[in-house]
C-alpha cells in the first residue's frame, strides 16, 4: 500500500504498545522517517531492531522532555510533517460514583494535556512543512459513551473538540487537523 509517506518526517507519541506500536510499524514500512516517543524504551527496542525507527525515550509528564524531543528532531531533520498524538488511556476502569478527583485529573493529563504539549511544541516545525498534519487518536466512546469510564469518554470528547478548533484555526496555514475515533481494539490494555 502506498500512503505517500515516503521520506515524510512523522512524530508519534505512545508508540511502544498497542495501537501506537502498530501505527509505528506501518509508518516505517511505508518508508517514512519515524520518530517514536515512549517512556518504555525496552518495548521500543524490538521496533528499532526490526524496523529501523528513530526511538526517543520521553516522559510526557515532564514538559522539558517533550521540548527536548522536538529540539532533537529539529536538529536531526530540520522539519516535521506529521504529529500523531496517540498517548492516552485509562488508569482506573470504573463507574462515575467510584471515580475520584485524582482519577479525573489523571485522565485529563493523559488524554488532553499530553496532546496539548506535543501540539504546542510541534507547531513551529509543522508551520514550515508543505505536508502538515496533526492526527489525534480518540475513541468512539467520545461520541457514544458507555456505562463505565466517564472520565475517559469526556476527555476524548474534549480532544475531538480541540481537534475541530485547531483545524479551523490553522486551516489558513495549511495544517490539517483530525481526530481518529478508534473502537474497541485488542491490545495489552484490554487483557
């Protein structure tokens, strides 16, 4: 399959497991120049050895590491064409009444704040590209919530809203912004 990604510089967050890992492998097969960020670099070693990706160990909870990662890409490539915000998830599966404020704050950080950090850090590079794209990985529960995990579905709905806002704001600068709403996917988080 030719996705027209050959030699495009792509940054993907949360690329060591699950959906992010599969996206990373696909992008590398398409001959994109892929920078994969994750905290668990041991998980990334097999991707690096097998697919020759560029692995950056980055903890998104530390804004200086986010900024350093973008500085590194700038130094190595001088450009960035695509940002894929795949970081996210749920630390606690439960009903509304059983979720604490800490659970809500954790979901906010993982599913919104991390995306905001990477978008802000990436914008200067994306504005220089002729192929600028931001893809925020969201979820079908953002538009059709279930009976559990309202903290997750609410934050993914906010991510969709942010994507629409950014798409309107940056359309004149030719930056395409979308959310991809993923349904249930068999990954390690569901095991």
